C-alpha cells in the first residue's frame, strides 16, 4: 500500500502529519471530504493542496508529487481565533463594556470577521461574517443552541421553557416547540390583527393628551407600554391598564421582566463568580423570576377554569380566547397536551419575548421616522394610495401590499436591530472557514448589528436607504447577511407576530400623527439592557388635519 503524507499549514508551530492511501479516493472532492470528516473541517471544499509554493489542483498532481503535501483552508494556514490580550482577572471587560456596540466594532476592525474576548472569565467569540453566522446558527454536528456558562443567556436558562431559554438537545425543547409555534404562526397571527388594531386605538387618547399638554415623551417607555399591553391581552387575556391615563404605571409583571433582562445582562457580562453570589443581583434575579411565575400562573389558572374542551393543535389558536387558553387546551393528534411542567415556564418566556423585542423595534422605527427625512411622507402616501384611513382596521392582507412600509421596517432592522447576540455552542473541535480553530464548548455570537452594518456586505451601510431593498445586489445577498430574527431551527418563533404588530402600529401612527424629534441630542442606546433599545429618544406629535391626494389623482 502506497500512502501520501499530508500536514496542515499552521500559523505558528508545526501541524500534525498523517498518511492517506490515495487509491481509496476517486478525486479531489473525495479527498477533501475524507480529510474534513477526520479533522472537523466545516467546509471541506475550501481545502487546497500544495507542494511547497505550488498548488496541486488534481488528484494526479498530488499522486505525482514528492514529499509532504501541505493543506490550507480557504488559502489560510490554521490559526487560533484572535483577540485582545486583556488584563489579569478582568480580561477584556473594560475593552468591551459599557459601549459594547462601538467597542466590538473596533475589535472587528482590528481582528477581522471573528474574534474572541474574555470578560471576567467568560469566553465569547463574535462574528460579523454571514458565512460563519450561517454555520453557527444551523443546528448540526458542529453547532447547537446549548446554553453553557459562557452563553449570554445562562443566568436565565430554563430547560422547561423549551423555546428561547432551553437547549436544543433537551427533550423539553421538542415538546414545547410542537405546541407553541402554531400559536405564533402566520395563520394565528392574522387572527390577532383586529386585537392589535384595538390595542393601539386605546392608546390614542393618551398620545392626544400628551400633544394637548405640549409634552415631549420618551419613545421607548410608551412603546413598552403599548407592546406589552398588546401582549398582555393576546397572550394572557389580561388588560394591563397601561393607557388609562398619561401617567398610568407599567404593570408589575412588565417591570419585573424588564428588570430581569437588565440583571441578566449584568450577570452574564461579569463572569461565573458574580452569578453565584448569594446576595445582590443574583438573589434579586431569583426573586423576580418567582414573582413572574406567580403572576403568569394566575392567568393559567383562569384559563383552566374557563373551559377544558380540547382544541385541535393547528387551528386551536383561532378558537382559543388567548394564547394561554390555547396552550391549556391545544391537543395533538394523539390527544396529548403541553405538559404542565412546561406550561408555566413556556408562557413566562413567550410573554417576555413577545414584547421586549417589539417595544425596542417600534422605538427604533419611530427614530427612523424622525431622523431620516422623507420617510414619513413616503409611508403616508402609500397608506393614502391603498385607501387606509384612521377608521381602517388594518388586516394582514393589507400589510402584505404595503411595499414602502416593508422596505422601511427592513431598513430600520438593518440599521438599528434590537436583537444582538444569538449565541451557539460548538459541539466538537472544528476548523472553520478561514482556517480558524475552534474548541468544543466555545460560544460564538452572530453579531447581528455588525453583520447588518458590515461594509464588506452592504454598500454605504451607515446610510438609511429603504430603496436598497429593490436593488439586485441586495436581492442576491448571502442569506445570512440580513437575519434580524436569527436563522435556523432556533430562530425567533415570534417574528410573524412582531412584524405584523409593528407594521399595523406604524400605519396608524403615521396616518394619525406627524412626528418630530425633541432636541438635538444624539440618540443613545442602553448598554446595560439585554436588547438594543434607545434610552433618550423624546418625541412630539402633531395630529394631522390634512392628507395628500392619491398618487394617481
């Protein structure tokens, strides 16, 4: 048996040598696959073979070559993931926080599309490369959503919740994932549209009163009231009474969920030692989680007392009074229900996830209305052209026809996406495209903000340009270059709900009011919150008295 010796080119030191009997492979592709399988190469088609400085592009050339054959990955030697060296104990914490968006961008500029940081003992990698993001976010032998101690969601990990906060490998994820997504799918979400319209209409008297008082108001605080109030009714069947007056307080459960996200951000960024403190933030987090569970349990108890008739799983959301009622009564083809052990946790998580992203996205959409000239006029004209008025109860079918609105929301999510850090955990040692060596158990975050604003992907990414979505360049983009709700099996299951809610609200808000930003201060994001939300965006409204004519008139 005649064998050929191979070795990987490495940036530092010597690579391992190994022998392959080339008579067992048919061509270069088969050789790439064999080596990739044995050495954890994620994209083996990127392997190239060299004799000294001479590339070998055919199997016959490798067979005829003398000496050791060197392997490169996408033209690169194997290399460790780069990153700043850091300080004793704190690592890179002070280089990342508090302005993690700005500081991470500087790290991408310095180290390239993949870097690693150590924040008080927690190791985290980040990428702004679509190809790497697609690999990471695809459930496979290489990556999975496994919420290990280094994962940003670890302090609030909850296996019984299944979606959002559970590991894919845990059986609870499959159970919950069977029951919860139908309540948030396209058919169910269209059913919720009338309720979404009513929720916003109930807020109009407050917005009108703020205008009457000539008050500027904090966009996020009122969008939080609006989105969480909507989720309260649709998810829990509960009126949170957020718009009974201008100064109506947030419901206690909403305050609790918001505080949990602040505390989780703090704990996850400060290392494992901080998470185990028996006092302070870790203790407060546990108390808040118990309070949230008690509040949601009340809604579950009420749903269970109102009726026990089973509802067929796929259509249950159309017949149930609200999502909790659906989760209590929905039954699969075998007559099985969502287990009680999962019911409470799944409802708590779905309720929180249902408004945290939406409230931030709504706030950034309002920012886009006032920060980028011409956007209000374009959306308003489209509403007029589609016969939408203040009296219209907007349907999902109407939303589908509003192309200008769709491009506006897409561009807002590209420039100012609220979600930031969908983390996935390496399931084995591997070699990533570009020759990066990654160890099993390492968490890689697909940095959505930095992917969406990467100049290697987007032309003039800092420019707000809804019309870019009509261009061939954007339409033919890499599928992972725009992933506002992540991608893969573990992408956000509530994206249909969020987008319909935001678009219905924007239609009515733009038709009814002209929007102005208060003051000249630069809008800043909250670095201490789990999502990206504006903290100092103050707005004024002016009720419209005149509207443009139809474009065809």
